[in-house]
């Protein structure tokens, strides 16, 4: 690096101090700036000397490291010392972090699926659009139906089975999960049958 007068180094020092402020480090934050930006490559004492314009020369490695921590392009110190302006580093934009919870696409809810299915099914059955829209609005779709009577109304208007509508809502058909109770008609056994079962055991 060429030799420059003391005034040039003071001009550089003022520019560095201004740049540190632009980077979010206040007047008395040289220590924090040195820790966070240089990671120990340049000491607080060196940063202080640079910003005060105290010395007339620095090793090329110090100049390069200082340009980096002040986010100036290489050659910016030389430019300021000659009376010009520094060139800020053009940093690549940080990759946007995608929030897995908030995306531009969300799969349809069960209520949205059932609303569009009801619309298609009623159209297939020949219902006019105004009747379909009136039914969908009256049922509060695309909110999920929450009562058995609401599900039954959908079954009635679409001609579908209860199991089909429940499957669209993501609900298992309750009848398939029922376990037989001794009081059910289909599984009623007489006392004689019970005695026989016990005798065989």
C-alpha cells in the first residue's frame, strides 16, 4: 500500500467509525464490534487506532481483514485514502427460511373436501346451482358438520351412504367398530346356549 498523509488516515478513520454505526454498533461499542465481527482476527486496539487515524501504515492482512469486518469491498481503504468513497460489499441475500407451518399451499380441510364433494354430487343428481349453494350455505359448509343430523342431511341430499360421507370427513364408520353386547338383538343367546357354552369349557 502506498504512503498517505496523516489527514488521509484521519478521513479513513472517520469513514470507518461512520460505517461501524451503519452496521449497528454505537459510539462506545468497539469492543462488541471486534468480538462479533472479527472473531478475534483484529483486536479492539487495532480497530481503535484505525478509527482514530493514529497510524500511517498497516500490514496488508490487517487492511484486508478490516475491510471485511466493515463490509467494504477489497480496495476500499485505498480508495478512501486517495479521497474517494468506499465500495460496500454486495452481500448475497440470505436464503429465505420456509416456515413449515405457514406455506403457500395447504391441503384442503375435511370441511372443504366435503363442500366440494357435495357440490359435485348434487350437480350429478341434476340440482341447479342456486339450490346447491343454498344447501351448502344453510349447512355452514365448508365448516365440518359436527352433528349426526348434519351428516344425515348430506347423506339424504347426495344419495350417498353414511359410511361414504364419514370417510370423506376422515371418520371411521362407528358401526364397524362396535363390539357386541349381550343385550343386542343380533347376539342374543338363550340361557340354554350359555349353559352349553359353560359345560363345554
